[in-house]
C-alpha cells in the first residue's frame, strides 16, 4: 500500500480532479493528500513533507510524490509497488516519462555541476548540447533499468524506510532543486532506479522559463544547492557521476 501527495498552487480544479481520480482508481493507494499552497505558499518540499510525515507516522511502506500535471494508467502503480517489493534495495523509483505527444522526457540525470544548471538555463543550445547529452544520460537510450543519482520530482515513488534514514525534503529550498537533493541522499544508501517498462505522461510547463519571478526563484535555490553540496569541489558528485557513466556507457 502507498500514500500519495499532490501540491497545488492556483492549479485548475479539473487538473487536480483528474490526478485524484487516477490515484483513487488504484487498489494499492491507501490515502491521497492534496496540499494547497495558494493562500500560504510554504514551498514545494515543505508542503509534501506534511504528507510524508503522516506516512511515516502511519507506517505506510511507500509514498508517491506526484505532480498534478501527470497522467497515467492507474494499473501501473501496482506494478511499480511490486517491483519495489521484490527489490528492497531500491529507495526511489521513477517510470518512463513522456510529453503528451509521446516524445521522451530525459529525466534521468547526473548530479549537476554549476555549468549544467546555469549553462542550460542561460546559454544558447548550441553551446550546451554536448554537455546536456551527458548530463541527461541520453547516450543510454533510456531503454533499460538504471540506477542514477538524480531523478525528476514529477513522480517520486519513495520507500518510507529510506526517508526515515536520510530525511525528508530539505525545506531550505522553496522550489527547485529539492528533488536533486533528496534523490542524492537516498542514492547514498539505496538504489534510485529508472524503470522503463511503465510510462506516465507529464505536461511539463517549465514555469521558470516563462516568468522572470520564477527565474529569480530558480537562481536563488540553485545557489542554495551548491552552497550546501559544493560548487566546484564536490567529491561525492564526481564519484556518483563517474560510477553512473561507467555503468551505462554503450
């Protein structure tokens, strides 16, 4: 069984109802928490932590952090939980993710360097294409199970025992890059797996690319991340990234 949480912020009611209905249709879903940040915006990670703390208190084995702009066949949740059941060394699982048109979203990544995050945000694509290919692990083909140190926060199936050991979302981040931070902490003690045999659809809005305010929020939180883990010198990043590339290079 699993609990699920969705954080909303001025989110259309029909979008929230759609993801709630998908989750409700699955027999493995025990409880759904919808945390509305519209009036009091406490931040993405802090809002999900409210539900995660409840899952820990209840002793529920798994917790799904999911965006409201995700859609999928509810039957996949049972398959994903079965995979976690048979792989107790997996602390975090993410399925294959596509855009609504069926094209793949490259959401398995290395731990980012400052260039990875700032360069892809502000430099023309021709200057970052090669580094993005490496950073997003595109050379792997995305057609096999992979244990990678950074998985997207749009759909995070988490083992609650792993959260007991490594902690919840770091609430110092208001928005971005709390998913990087949590995945790498779980990756220290568990496998953080990409599972390509189930697919979800993500109608990704990329808010920080459309709003100057959100761009500023993105910058501030990226700086918080690198202040915590290291800008140029991050030995764990170097080691995790090297191990991942060596494991999955063609």
